[in-house]
């Protein structure tokens, strides 16, 4: 199988090790990986801020970059959610691009989702001795509808004790531009999330979006 890596703005600019680790992992599992160099931002920040014309311009670039990709994998539920959840709405009045958007969306997966539901892999041979808790990002759960794959991978980790956090449904408060426009509310939401995290006694927080972990 051949996969095209859909890297995110945050991974590209702030967490390049995430992209590199994704490539190493996929290759370890026997997957061929390419990187369409024409890709750029998926347009989510513009979409969330109401700048739909600007988001559409970026979406056009994305569709062109991944037009020939057999399978598209992103280490981000949020960005994969933008493509799968909102591109069709962006191009609802442009039939040709709407069809292409649907085709690209159908081939787009968040990393853990791809591992578990496409490759059928749950045991990665990973080991971590300690207590961990998982944060389920809003876009991952509510836009993609993906909740179980990360947990199934974590449960197979050697030596890992997976704790449950109260109010798992609560947003971390990042919300892209929300954290910039409403910083006081954003910080209050993060504080509440951190209280629930500390209550678990976990020494490791695991998430599928760099944005949530950065917050």
C-alpha cells in the first residue's frame, strides 16, 4: 500500500518530529510513503474564522496536491476533520470540485484511525511503564466520529496503565483562533481540563492533535 502524508501546519512549523515519526512508523509497517510537495494549510483556521473564500482557495490547492493519492494520512484528527467534514460544504455550488472533494475526503484518515481500521494493526510493540490518560480532541470525536482507535492502540502498550479522565467530553480550550480571540475563556477551559488530568494521577497525557497538547 502507498500512502501520502498530509502534514499539518503545526507539525510542519512547530513539531516536525511528529511528521518524521509518522513516516518511520508507516514504513515500519510496510507502507510506502510519499509527500506531495504542493500541499500547504488545509484552510481550517480560515474556515473557523468565517473567511470561507480564503479557505476555499487553500482547499483547491489541497485537492490538487492529493488528487492522485491512493490513501491520505494525517497525524491530526482536526485537519483530517476539515477535509472530511467541511470541504464538501465549501464546494457545494461547484459540482466538479465537489466530486473531487468527496473523493479526496473518502481517502483521508487520521493516523490512529488508519492504523486500526485500514491496516488492522493494534499492537505496535510499544512500551511505556507508567500511568497515562488520553485526551480525545473535539474535532477527532465530533467531526470525524473517531474515538476508539487511539484507545485500542494504547491498551496494547506494554507496561502502560490507562486511566480514565472525568469529563472526557470537555474541550481543551484551544479551538484554533478561539484561543487568540477569547484568551480568558480559553485559559479557564484549559484549567478545568488540567484539574481533571491531575485527579487521575497520570504522569503522561496522550492526544492525537498537537494543537490540543500545545494548549
